[in-house]
């Protein structure tokens, strides 16, 4: 293995269930070592099928998935001493306590049971080690599932919807713990999710899948640049109707939203700044300049294109 090899490489991965239309169509992904990588898409986009192919739960139709530069199929099952995974909801023994749940899983995987307590500690469950899992909150159960994935101290975590169904405080808790694990241990984390705001806060790299194909892959900054043409600028301005025609000369997309607000589409942050500067120089009184930004707008722009 070369240190420069990505943690995961997917080359032209396609998949169809029997007698069905393709679920994935020539999927390509590159997951850098040490990244928190968000695999984002609406429900039905092919995320869970992709995760099952990455973990070997579904057989590849071809040889398209590579971990650290080596084919997945040549590394099974030994690979999963380097890779931890949680696909959908964790399977837990509700009548056992948290520590014993991890001991059972460790025994089944051939991992020393001594790994159980450190895995609990990483997910801030030490205080609940001897509490029966049936008394755990949903967030605690999800963290216990991630602790199971951490038992072998993996270099790579594969997590399918890790905060789905959690309340806001539970989401924040899981997000912060995953960020701490990434920073403290250099663990590469691959997260499949449809929750845009969580991916935006957690991930440094992202892929957007829609209709079984990747519509974008890159860093969050590259995504912003890629989709910026779809950004809406809200301009709060005194006597908006008076200034509308002048703004239309600079940007024909401008429309009057109300007496004190004009909306338009810009193709860069610099364009928004230039419009603001020109209007101020002309004597306009601007009290609001808001660029509608963020992952939700980028996501909608990319996934609604034909």
C-alpha cells in the first residue's frame, strides 16, 4: 500500500437488482485518507445500495471497489479489521448492558474483549457501561452501534445515516464525537446521509448522488464554486421600485420582491459585492445584502438539473 492511495476508490460501479432498472450507473468516488467524506443524496438515490456494495453485503457486478488501492474482493474478510461499519440501525442485545454488548461482538469478530471499554469511552458511554441497553436513549443506542464499529480501532469508518432519527442534541453529540475521532486518531470517516445541514457541518469532502449517478464530488469549497451560479441575492434597499431599473441594467434577473426588497441571481460573490458598491456610489441606501448560501441550495441546484 502506498501512503498516497485513497482510502476508497470506486471506478465505474454499476448495479442492478434482478429484472430491475439500474440502481447505480457508472459510480466514481475517491475518498482521501483522513477525510470526513459525506455521501449525500435524496432517499432512493442509491446510497444504501452503494454502502452495501462497499461492505461486501452485496456482490459487485464487476471489480470496481478498491480500499487503499487494492480490490475489495481480494481483501475480504481480513479487510474488516481495518474497516468498521454501521449500516442502517445497529443490532443490539437489549437485555444486556452496553459493555457486554461490545464484548459479545468482540468475541464474534475475534477481537480481544479488552477493546470493549475503550470503544465505549470513545463514544462517551463509559458512565452507561453497566446500564441495560433497553434503557438507553435512541442517541445512546446509535453511539453504541458506532462503538461496535470502533472495536478493532479501524482506519476507516463506514456509517449509513448515523444521526437519522435523533433529536437535535443527539445529532450534535454524534457529530462532535465523530469529529473528535477523526482529529485524534486520523480515522477516515465515510458518512452516507440525506441530512444536508449535518453533512455541511461535519464533512470536508462530499459527493452528491442522484438517480444512481454522482453529480458532484470534491471539497465543500469546490462545491460552493461549482453551484454558485444558482445563488440568490436578496437586496434590502430604500425605494426599491425606484432602483429596480438601474439594478436590471447590471443584472437582468432582478425582480421586485416588495417595497423594500429586490431579489436577483448572481454567479459569484464578487458580482454581489460589485452590485452593492455600484448602488452605494449612486446614492442608494442599502440596509440588507444577503447571499442565499449553503449546502441546501447547492444540493437543490445540482440535483434538479436534467
